[in-house]
C-alpha cells in the first residue's frame, strides 16, 4: 500500500514524552467512541491470537482473526463509521 504523502496516524519521529499531556504532540490523534471501541476489541483479539499460538491451536487463531474481521470490524465498525465520514 502506498501511503506516501498521506497521514498514516502518527507524526514522524514522535517520542512518547511528546505525547504526554502538555507535550507538543498531545491530542494529535483524536479517537471517537467507535474508534476506542474497535481498538479495545482488537487488543482482545490480539491476546486471543497470542494465546492460540502459544497453545499451538491454530484453529483458535484463525477463528479469532475471522471473528474480528467479519463480525466486529466489517459488520459493526465500518457500518457505524459510514455515517461519520464528513467527506461523503
């Protein structure tokens, strides 16, 4: 994917201390409630995937990824965000 010239979500070379309250990059990224929700679901999915690999249960890995992609991201998040796009 070519992202040159596009905002990919992070400023170049942003250090963690710059993102702290009062820092120059604080508030650079603004997340809606839906964005925070999908991030939390993704983190849970990442934990399930890591556990599946640790247990050598690739069926659980595949199910977790599939469930996130179709049942959470596509079915809920994308549908919810369609109405929030100001560039439509």
